[in-house]
């Protein structure tokens, strides 16, 4: 369940391009894959299961299900379940979407081999610019067939460089496709976002009308319209413009529209009268998830010029959101209200935005999908900057596990390697040296009495992140005045690794505090 936010350089506080992604892939082990040279005639393996690897071996990239021609040189990039950033500040974020049932094809129902996570890796290895990557991914999908690795879903990629952001959407061609048939193995279209705009992707398509005559802003496969006409999904004689969503995408789900509402009502509050879903006034006190305006999806734009400049803090806060203070806030449901011995009614300390299935069934809670995920695996923000040396221009911000609990750790794109604690994760074996396991321990412990635990987390994490941010800002300024690339890389790597190493230490101390605060006092 992935959320993507993109902010153009003229819409951001500091002029950088920002691209974020909350990731639900199993493999949260992040590592730096070095640039490589390849001999003539070499072939590159195509893998299955990149996003769901559970083996602890870092050199295992999943089952090989095919191969394509290798290029002479591949660029360095950061690798995880979904790979996001390369050495040239090309950034990619992913969100699984939906497609018509006729377009779905499971593995073995055709000869498609190109998953979106594998295409992301190939694009980061081979491309420098966003537009170049859009065309590269489109060609990979057409030639080798789009294979969904997330159920029957289609895929959406936001692809960015310091100057441009493109949204690329990909749907399949159904069962029975053959690689040598001459028929394309996918349908795709893309649109460039204006540089002064921002957008959100919430597991739902955001492309609508495609002005294919404007090749500066729109790109698509040659058969994007003809395929829909052949299947009866678009009738030109009706006199309506071609609409990507109407042709290829079914009806939306509420877990998409709630996030669209949260983002656009915040960054563009006067764009239109948004549905009233906040619980901060008496007027809305009786609203709940069952008594609300159901808005038409087309009130949400492809993107919008935000009414204030947006920065890292805004993106981090959105990814941490649990819809607090809105009708989607699970902790505001009346089942959490309990009376004490004197009859005073208040919210239970157990009230959590992340109830497990048993608790949801026991209390008959309405299940609402928060932006933050209790079983999340990784969230990232790519900060892409112009006018700086290549090795320090891009910054990769990572929050392992649930971003609501986790901390954001920055690293410059030119670092040599990550600290082992960010690459150490075996879901079958707890490790006190694994950053993700240490965060996950605290996340689970908080569920004993979430309302009591949250203030401890917020207070201590604020200090931890403030100290980290101050150190990073001082380092970044120093690196901008350091003429030696070798020295810059050494300093950036040392700081990034020390920052990562501090995560298990911080969360272990927080764990110990919560154990005494939540269990000892509880027994007393």
C-alpha cells in the first residue's frame, strides 16, 4: 500500500525537487550497488520477487525468469524492495494501482517477465534523466511484457530528476501474450508535472485526458488509443477526448480517495470547497465514516500549485499521518471510550491507529487505512538539488519500518556504503543490531498502551531528529565548500554510517523506557 508525493522545484521551500515513497515490499534491506562495466554481448538477468525477498543474503536478488541485453556501463544506485535513486539524481517512486480485469495476467498465464521493480532497477542503472527513464521503462514493458508482482494490479511510477517530474502509468494486455508475437506486451502513458506543482498518488491512477499532440508534456505507447478502440473501451465517434482512466481503470476505492482528500485539502485549501472531514469544531462533531459527502473523484486534480511552499517537513509529516483529527482517525471511534471507577468516560490507553485484525473484530472497529503503516517496510524521500557537485547534490532520506514510529536518516547520493544495520534484516530471526528490528520492537511495544506510549516517542524522537538534522546541515554546508571529491565522499559516508548506527541505539533505549513505563506501572 504505497503512497507517493512529488513536489516540483518551483513549489518547494529550497528549490529542490522532492519525490517520496512509502513502500510495502518485504525487503527493507538498503544497500548501495556500485557502478559496473560489462563486456560486449553480456546479458542482464530479469528477476522475479525483488520486492518480497526474505532471505538474509544481500547478493540474492530473487529468482531469474529471463534476461535482456546488458549495456556497457551501469550506474550506481541504492537498492531495496523498490529501488529509488541513482548516482545521477534520477529518482523513481512506485504505487500499485488497478486495471480492468481483462488486462490482468498472473505469472505463467503468458510470457510476460518485466515486473515494475525490475524495470525500476534497469532504469536506474541505465538512465540519467526522467524523460529518458520514462521511455526506457515503456520500451522494456512493451518488449518483454508487463508482469504484475502485486496481485492483479497495474503500476504507476513517478520519475524525477532535478528539473522534471513525470508520472508513468502501466497496464497489462491480459493472458496469453507471447514474446515473439510482435504484439506489444503492455500499454503505457505518461504526463509531465508542472515545475510549480505538487501531487500525491494513493494507489490509484491519476492520468486522465492525454494530449498526445503535445510531446513536451505527454508520452505514450503507439497503441494507447487503438487498443482501447479495439476492445470497445473508447469510441471516437462519441466525440469525447480520450481518457486514460475511463479506458483502462475501474472504479476507485476509498483507501485512495481519503489520502487524496488529506493532501489536496491541506496544500490547496481554497482550490474548492473540500468535503468536511475534520473533527476540530462542533459543526463536524457528529461526522463519522458512515455519514459523509461522497465526492466525485474528478474534483482531485492531476497536480496542483500549492498555496504555500512545501518542504521536507511537510512530506515527512504526511507519511507519518494516521488521519488524526479526521473522521478517518481510528482512535476516535466510540468503541475506545471507557468509563473509570468514578464513571468518568475517556479514551482508552489502548486506542491505536494500528489495531490488529483480532482487535478490530473484537471491538467492531471500522477499518480505515492510515497513510503510515504498522507493517510498513520503508519510506523514503529523494531530495534532488541543482548547482552542487554530483556526489552531494542528491540526498536520500530513509525511515525504516513504520514512519509513524521511525526516524528519518539522510545520506548523500555519493556515499560509498550504508551501515550494516540498515542492510541487516531477517524476518525469521530477531536481531538487536538490525535497525528495522529495533524500530519494529518499539512499534509493537507501543500497542500495549498506545495513548501512553505516544508522548514518550514524540518527545524523545524530536530531540534525536533535531540533533541529527543540525549535524547534517553543518556537514552539508561543509561539503559544499570542500573541493576534493575524495574528501567529500569520505566525510559524507562517515556521517551517514554514524547516523544509521545511532538508530538501533536510540530505539533500544526507547524500548527499555517503554517497557518500564507501560508494563511495570501497568502491573502496579
